[in-house]
C-alpha cells in the first residue's frame, strides 16, 4: 500500500493476488470467482493522473456508489459485498481496504460509455451551438448554456483505449457494436437510473447535470458495473448556485481543473504537482458531496 505525505492512498500492492487492471483511479484484483475493486485516492484531470492524491476520495467514491446500489435495489449491479473481512485472503489489508473496496462480479464489459445529460453543458452544449444536434437528437432552439433539457438525453461514447479520449457515437453505432437488444437495454436503464437519481438529489440541493454509466454482461444478463453517480462520473451542481447561461461550479475536482488552467501545462502526462490548498479544498468538496447525498461522512 502506497500512501503519499497527506495520507492519500496512491496504489495498492497485494502480493499473491493477481492485479488485472490499474485504471486511472481503480486497482482491480482477480479473486478467482470475483474481482476486488479498489478505489484509490488518485485523481485524474484531463485524463492525466496527478502526482498527489486526494485523501479520502476513494472512500467517497465507494460509499456513494454503495448508497445508490442500495437505493436502487431493483437494478441488477455488480456488487457482491463491501465487507472485505469476509475474504480471509485479504485479512492483512482489511484496514486499508474497508470502505474503499468492493468485491464485485466479474462481468464482460460492454465497451460503451452510457452518458445521460439532463442539462446542456460541456460537449453537449458545444454540439448544440454548432448545429443544434446532440448525439443524433435534434433539439429545439432557444436553449442557453446549462439549461435543463426538456427530456434527459442518452448520448453514448465509445470507451477509449488507454491514453485516448472517448469519442461520441450515435445510437445506431451502439446497435451495430453490441446489437439492438443490449443497446436498448443499456439506453433504457441509463435513462431510468439517471432520472431516479436526479429526482432523489434535487430536494437535497444537488442537481445531477449529467452522468456516465458502464454496463457489463454477467450470466447472460446486463448488469450495472463500475462506479455509479459519483463526483468523478457525474456533474453535481449545488442547486443554490445554479444559473442558466453560464457553466455552474461542480462538487468535484473543479478546483483542480481551474488551477490547471492557470498553468502552462499541455495536458499530457506527467501531471503537475498540486498545491496543498487545492488538495485540501478538493478533499472537502468530495466529502461534502458524500455527506449531502448519502447523509453520512466517510
Ligand atoms: N464488475 C466489473 N467487471 C469487469 N470490469 C469492471 C467491472 N466494474 C468496472 N470494471 C472496469 O474497471 C475499470 C475501472 O477502473 P477506473 O480506474 O475507473 O478505470 P478508467 O481509467 O477506465 O476510468 C473500468 O475499465 C471498468 O470498465
Ligand atoms: Mg473510471
């Protein structure tokens, strides 16, 4: 286990258990019948992992995902258990892993990033300004930046290879990649999960502007995998600061992105060092998102 000077967990080393993937944020180990899915405290911005971590961030991501899994118990998902002590081979690491890891079903991943947009910002806003079309949906005229869409949109993108950026694809392309049946299932589930979460979060003062899901196939069925409705996979806006016409601040790594924009950095690895103040403010934002959504601290 590698922690940085602030106590952020950067990488996990578990001798004797094969690691099958180190993503930007997660270290994934093969437990034979299942996967150990660990959220580190690594932070990526512009698809580059920063040298410093954000203490507690991985726990926030895991606790928020667990919260949604529980709330949406009608939704088949990859969680087996978050109780790490249930696996004897992990007992030496239980203290490091508890709260930030889950044991999950080994799914065959569907290579589509299932993005749902309830509000018109980011690349959706850019596309709209260009020709009024967002991922094949012709939208009415008159939207301002960050406006709420009349209906949430499913705007999939392809899951990029390491080092590449994801690319928007049309629903027809999704169908040709994975077939009509799976394509419709992941679209319909994505929209339903987004709407459920947005309706839950709004009275708590959070707008879920957009989010990204991943699905996999397990036992022949489509299940929700990966992290769910976290600050890393979603734009959460404090509702009291929301104003259409400009891009609202979000409850995530906005401080880091804003800071990086002040630097002369070309947005390729290695990432620049983060000042202590940015690390602390970002950690506080993640904790706040966790507290407001789930009602519990990490
Ligand atoms: N249940 C699962 N079975 C197999 N793969 C999964 C499962 N859940 C998530 N994954 C994969 O694990 C990876 C998550 O690690 P992460 O660090 O978030 O990666 P990335 O850099 O691609 O975002 C993703 O590639 C995701 O597709
Ligand atoms: Mg990810």
